[in-house]
């Protein structure tokens, strides 16, 4: 699990990547159900607390910097009182999406029945041990270093969803896989960084 500190926001963010996730469909169902338990007393509150994460589909994340840029943008929006979604965690997912449609963002970047590699992000002042244990309690998968993010990336899907197949910068490096991936990552980071400005 990685820890990111942002003194300007008085926030600590925890992120962890899991591979070979076996309970993606069950997680998705729990998230949907927890959202409908709003105002359902102690049971609803406990379930929402257990699932208080951004659940991010790892195959569309190109690097740690790509993810960290979305986290930073979400924290910035929260600090300015300008969240476009209900929570800091859904804002992270919104920031990753190339459009402003939150439903589309959750569909593309959230956990789905097909998810095998998953990143969990928790932004709060919680104790790191508690966060780590909560992650372990809900995800059935192997915890791996965040540095393995590019190993899970579906570069073809990234190009498709961000409409990069006609990008001239990529045509110039098409014969060099590593160079192409570096250019794609730069585009992703820049796109996320500029999204709140453009919105």
C-alpha cells in the first residue's frame, strides 16, 4: 500500500493495487446496495464505511502519476468546495474519465464483473493500519506494489476510450512500444490535470 501526503490539503491518501481479484462482481453489487442504503441506520452506515474507497479499474490506468493526478484534482476540488460528484472517491473516478459524465466514468473506471486488477484509494485522516485491514477485508485478491500498474494496463483500451488512435504523436512512435506507452502516459496525465480547468 502506498501513502500520499498532501500538506496543502491536510489530507493523507492511501492506495493499493490488487491482482487476480476473485470477487469483483460481489464488490460491485455491495457498492450498488450500499448506495441505496442511504439513511438506513447503523447497518447502512457500517456498510458505507467498509466500502469507503475509490474502486478503480486498473486496466485503464497508465502509471502511478496518472492516478495521483486524479487524486490531486479531486482533493483540489474538495478544498474549493467544487466537487462535481457526491464524494471525494467518486470525484477521483470522475477525474479519470475523458468526459464529464459520472455514470460513464463509473462504468469505465469503476469495478465491474470483468475486473481482475483493481486499485483501491482512500482519502481521509484514517489510521493506515485500519485502511489496510479494511482493504484486505473486502478484496479477494493478491496485493501487489503500485509500481506494477503498467503491467495491468490495456493500452488498446486506453487508446480507444481516450480516442487516441488517430493521434499524430503516437503515429510517430508506433514502431517503438515503450516510447508509445510513455507518450500515452504523458497524454493521460495532461488530460486529467487539465480536466477541471476545462470543465
